[in-house]
C-alpha cells in the first residue's frame, strides 16, 4: 500500500483533493455535476469522499484541461481513457507496468503489438501518447521515480526512431522541418509526428528542442523545405514560438503549429499558419495532404 493509498482510507474530503491535485473545490464540484467526473459517494453527513479511483479520474481530467481541451472534450477523453472495453487501455496498462518494472524491452513489445493491431496513427493517439502523459503525471505527483519516467521516455523515443527508419521511402519531393519553440524542451510529440509522416510518404528534418528563431529561418532557406511545423507546450513559451512562426510565414512555405500553448481559440488568434489540433494521426494527414500536393 502506498502512502497515498493509506491516507485515502475510506475517501478524502474535497478540500484535501483540491490541495493535493491543485484543482479548486468549485471546479471539482462543477466537473462532477456537469460531466459526472468523478461520481463520488457521500459521507453520513452528505460530504463528498474521493476514492483512489476517483482521484485518478480527477487527475486525468485536470491534465486533459491543462493540455488545452475544453472541459466537455476533456470529460469525453477521460471516459475513453477509462473505458475498460477499449483494448487500448490494456496496452496502456502494460506500458505503465513496464515503466514501473524498468523494462524497456517490454515497453517496445507493447507498442509493436499495438501497432500490429491498430496501425501507427491509432497507436500514437490511443496508446503511446496517453500512456506517456499518465507516466508524466505519475512523476509530477510523486507516484513514480524520475528513473522510471526517463527510461520510459528513452524506450519510446528509440521505438519511434526505429519505426521511422523502417517506414517506406518518401514519395514527397520535399521534407518537413520540425521544430520546438525557442523555449520548449519536449520533443516526443515531434518525434511521433515524424513517424506518422514517414508512413504517409513524407520525410522530415527535426531541429529539436529550443530551436532559435534564427536557426529555423536559416534551415528553411538552406533546405528548401516543403513545410514547417513549430510546437510549443507551455503558455509562457507561446510568444517566442509565435515569433518563430511569423519569421517563416512570409516565405511562401506552408506553416503549421501545434501544442498545448495553442490549445484554446484565444491562443490561436492572429497566429500565422494552420493549427494541427490534438491528434497526431490527423496532424500527419493535414501536413501530408498539403506536402504531397505540391509540384
């Protein structure tokens, strides 16, 4: 039994859940009233009591909203992630177990099996990325070790690199430049997008984390790229990413952007280029349709 399990006992009061997860009590009440997430039992005095399962629902809801989803869309996503009849949940559970056991080979095996059954786009959207968000949440909440998070990330990056390498030869005449915003560190989503694009016949050149605006402009001129994708995840990093997009928007090259920093409509107002949304499969289709249509 973990320390958290012992503390939960017969259920935590809403004030404790609010403090533990950083979600205001009125928001917790609203999520339950409007979306049924979570449905909590009541104490003899009529007060909410949150079980371990209810806490996990709230964590998932919190994280989906933090990704930029509206509460209604976040609730649908959480219900999908907790659907015991969805085979993707079995693979996610096995990925979490493999990360806990520090077993990178098992992680790669799970992804191979999921890809054979679901195809690459659904594996990315329904298994790999949800599992990695869950592992990240576990680490942030102190429920897994940093070594487990790092091992899972490196195993997944290795699997994505192998998957991209084994893709058929590109059919597009030009490649896509992939870059994080100048202050953004996380490249896993870009690596997953590169794999999805490779299977659509589009090659990529990744400029990696914290790509300076000048580097992006220079790379675009040097490579004659067919398209540019810039990703930014934190709202505090959004301005620098937008400046990078503005610097390449006048080149005539198609420009796309993605990430949690652009999740809300207000965050996309005035941003040049095409927003790719939250689905890697759909993002790859959007970019590939443009690139493959170029002369």
